[in-house]
C-alpha cells in the first residue's frame, strides 16, 4: 500500500487531523514553533510492543525450581483418574498450547462442552477459562485436574500418589524450601509458575513494529491497518497479546451463556473471553466452541455470520464488509503473528519488577472511560460512599468480592452512576465483571 494512502487511512482511524496527515503524506513541514505530532502508525505500533519481562504475583514469586517442578507436573499423567491424561494432553505446544480438536475428549472419552483454549501469555491475564470463573491462575490450573469431565482426579488422591515418589518429594522441597511439603497449595503454585513462563516467541510482526520495515510483506502490513482500522478487531484484540482480557458476545449461535452464567447477569450472556492472537495460525479451530475451522471462517463470521441479539458486545463492528483484497490482507497479517519456526518457550526468565504503588486520590467520584477506572485508586473514610460514573460506551458490571464487603451493581449502562457504601475500614478491590482488567482500589480509613 502506498505510504500516502496508509497515513491518511490511519489518520482517519486514529485521530490525526486531516491537514496534519496530508502534510505528512506529502512530505510537508510544520512551522518551526509547532510541536510535531506523533506519527499515527508509530503510535499504533507502540500499543503492541512485547514486554521484556514476565509478571509474577508477590505471593508466588518466580524461581527456577518452581518452574522445573511445574513442568514435571504439567506432563504428569498420574494427575488423572485414568493415569493416561496430563495437562499437556490437551495443551500441546506445537498447536498453540491447544490440541487441534473442535472439543477435546475428557477422561471417559466424552467430548467436553468447550474448545481447548490456548495458554500463551497467561501471565498477563485475569479471570481465566472461557467464562472467567477462575480469578487467579493458581485457581485455574488445578480445576481441570479435579473436574469430573476432564482429568477426574481428587486432588487428595493425586497428592498421596506423588508423595510416594522420592523425586517429587525432593522437587517440592527444592521449590518450596520454607514449606517443603507435597501440598495442594504448592502444587498450584508450581503449575501456575510454569504456565506463566509461556511467553509467546518473537515474530516478524515484532521485528516490524521495532523498525524493520521489510519484516512484513506489503499485504501483511496493509492487513494490520485493516485489523486496527476498518475491521476494528483491535477494539477487543488489543495490547501485545492481542486481548483485552474482557468478555464479549460476538454473535456465535448456541445456548451457552458463558460469562452471563458466572455473573448471573443477562447483559453478559453468550460473552466469552477474548482469546489472544499470538501463534493463532497454529491453534485452529477457533472460538469457544471450536466451530470455525480456519481464519477465513473467522473473518466470514464477522462479515455475515453474526447472530443478532441484545447482549452483543458494543465493541463488535457491525455491518463489516471487506473487499476480497482487504480480506486476504487481514488474514495474511493474522498469520504473521505466529513464529516461522517451532514456537519455543523463553530460554531464560526475567521476572518483572514490582509495580509502583499509585498514590490514592482523595475523591468520591470515579469515572469509567475506555475500559478504565479514573482514577485507579482512591481514599475515603468509613461510612462514606463512592460514585462510579459510566462515561464509557460499554455496559459495565461493578463488583466487590471481599470477606468484609460484597457488592454487585448488575448491568451499569452508559450514562448511569453506581453508588457504593463503605461501612467498614479496609482496602477493597473494585472491578468490572465484564471487563475485569478494569480495577479500582478503594482505601477506607477510620
């Protein structure tokens, strides 16, 4: 695509003024006293840069010993009731940590309700499984082991089995020297640590956004513009992992309520977690039900297969009509998100530094805009209220799950305000059940 055309289309999609865009396209110069505007394409690329470090929670810090134990447990068939399944049975690295099946068979051969999701880049995730029923990765990794439909192994039986293995006893002691036990909690922590190291490998796309203009073909680069512009895929597939970690009804047929059943919220019916797109060429078939066999089928769904209903995501592009050229460019771009060689895990792990704590703002009013709370941390006094104002274009669901305080706003539509009373002191996490990366910390003082 010619540079002038690309700049003008990006300007239209991402907010550069027409005069500025035209000046840049034609090689014009700005007045000496004017501040140069950020280049639209450069700004867009910056949203997808891969981090160099991997985040680990403070209550489960990284160690090489934990990773080694977690890897052994991930491939351990003795964690299944039949002794024939492991986590790796359904999560195969060569297949994008999925298994290539529409729906995998469980321990008894019966097909599971949903398609096996990819495990790439879960260290950056929140609310796991297609419906988000696990709030942490530690909670998620043990659920398939205990599930009667999946691996069907009572965890107490599994622990008793591996505790008889001296190699495991030593491995647990090395991984958890302060509490050297074969325990449920330590098993969860080891498996979660290993899964957090599943950082997707670098691709030609990463080289391209880093400045190598020749890393992508012309069609692939143009496909990125279709992805982020006309097709509006980046409304949900955002960030380096290409997921907003939120739950969306994208109009697939079927009766599965998804997130709606977990939240008991009709506004979230048929909503499923946005899957990341790294290594997407290897993880077919697609969607929570595995119903779309190819990337071509996925694009066709968004153009002509959407089932219209009240719960459809407001981020979903309606009435999308791509030309055959645009369709081919989009698919070419999606394929560029997979490594050309066998996708390997990082040879070394660099844990991310601890996050800098944000100073709490003294305010009672918080706004929601573009899937964010502003500010993200506030301080109020016991007995006071916080007002949450939805200035977004999306439906939100404000929640608190805490031993001292539970709150559920139900569906909070754009323009509506939610009030939360805080009758007790403490530090409370407020989050959106539909867009769970939206987090607000409320410090309640005496």
